[in-house]
C-alpha cells in the first residue's frame, strides 16, 4: 500500500491532494475562528456587545454572512473586463493560500519543508499585489484603479521591510526553512532562547509592516473602508468580495504564523519542562491576532503620505541597518553568539 502512494504517479497525486486537504480544511475552519475572535476583540475594546442577533454564543454570525454572500451571486458591472474581473479575487485568494505549503505547525507537520521557504513566502506575498491591481483595473473605473494603485504602492513599500527582517533572521540561523528557524530557537532557557530577545528591535517594525501589507487598520485607506466606497473592491458584489475578504484574512493569519515562527519559537514551549506541540503554535497565533484586532479597534486611519513616509524613509533604512548589524554580529559572534545560532 505504501508503494502505491510513493512509487506511482496516481498514488503520489492522491497523497499530495490528501496533504493539501489536511492543510486547507483546518485552515478554513481556523479562518472562521479568527474572524469570530476579530469581532469579539473589536467589540470588547469598544465596550459593545455584537453580534447578538444570531446567538449560540454568536458563533452563527459568520456562517450567516457566508450564506448571504453566496446567495447574492456574482454581478459584473457594465463595461468591465469580464475575464479579469472574475480572475482578480481568485488570484488574491490563491496567493494567500498556496503560501501555507511551507508553513510548519509542529515538528514534521508541513507539506514542503524546503530550505528556501522564507524566500518562497516573500515571493508569493509579492505576487498578491497582482490580485489588487487586477481588481482595480478590471472594472474600468477611476476610483477603483486609484485605490488599487495606492494599495499596491503601500504593500510593496512595506514588503521590502518585511523581507529585510526575514533576511536578518535567516542570517542568524543559517537556514531558510521555518523548521530550521524554529530549531535554532530551541534551548534550555525556553523563552529566553527565542529570537524575540536578540531581534526584539525588529518585532514592532515587523508587526506594523504586516498591518500595512494586509491593508489592516490603520493602513486601510487604500481600501477606503471608512468611506462610502471600498477602494479597489467598490465594483465587486458580495460573493467575489468575499473571496477578497477571505484572502485578506488568510494573509493576516499568515502574518500571525510568521511572527510566531520567526520571533516566538513556533511550537516550542515557553518553559523547558513543558512539552512542545501544536498547541503553543496556535496559542501564539491567537495572541498575535488579538493584537491585530486591538489595533484595528483603537488606531485611527492615517493619510497616505504619512504611511508611505514611514515605510520608505523609516522602516527600509532601519531594517537595512539591522541586516548589516546582524551579519557582522553573526560573523564575529558578538554578544556571546546569540546572533550566530548556525555556528553552534
């Protein structure tokens, strides 16, 4: 039986399809959990109780939203490029999902443990800009196109700082796979061995850049969520718009996973005498997501020129300096070798 799945093309295809489903189905369920948590945190910060119409602990609201969006169907505006208009949300969702192939949830719980996983994530995140551009251009209207260009400019500017921070972590580890990055943070000190201490100056820039890349408040001006329109999605109805929303939420959850893997030790326990496992990975992602939701509830939206200034003139020079600093610290093993885990 094992030979059928490993030595035949059909069996190998079935094995890969099963592995993909083992990732996608729990991920889609987790997206519902995170959406529910997003609403609860947002309402708790604003001292409100919502949603309260559909009870059972408010768990049915997300399902009701899904059914309502599916019932509305797809409406294509007059004059739009039909093919590109339908392709844009698919591209946005696909690029947000295929990146999970290289994200480990526990020791050995990964679809493709490649040594270039970190660069693969960065490359796929860059491709996510195409879904935004296509969505704004396909409707052949001025406002969606301007919103798409502004959103793409924002995403590209902060993706540079994200990539530089990831490179700094790779320099400390000597491995491009997330499994290797987590293994480098294992040690007798528990939480004291995680990268959150040596790379602490980059934790806040990474968090803010993740907010900007995913168009989360206070960097949601390109999506115009506080206005009467919806930026590059203004011409999209409920069902295609839902694909954009799921893609954005999947990107947010991905950022939570990256913070957990790069800085918080992934599935490693904070105390040496506690066992490691998937529970710690999920708990860390929930904590980071709670921070995302709290920022959404309390932070005001800033003008475009201010967050572009922050991205290009503050974060890019800062993260570039950090890469150079970590390179020298790893090469010469400064600070007792905490930046040179690869040499141990």
